[in-house]
């Protein structure tokens, strides 16, 4: 399992990551992605690679 973090300054709120893994990511009050749960390693790697602005990283 990996804990992921979303860089709020870099996030553009496109929602791609949330659409891919709604069990682990959700929109916050600023309409940006926020990690809400740890992810399986493969899923975390997939969502990190999919971010168009590289705002997601593993901790």
C-alpha cells in the first residue's frame, strides 16, 4: 500500500485521478483533488503517472 499526496498548488482540479480511483481521491472545498485513503501500489503508480500536471506523488 502507498500513501499518496496531492500538491494543492500544482493541482488544476481536472478530476482524472478521482475518476480513476474515487475510493482513494476526492475533491476538496477548493475543487482540487485530495487523497482520502491509501492505495494499492499498482493503482498509486497508475494515478501518479496519469496526472497531467504531475501533482500527485507517493509519500
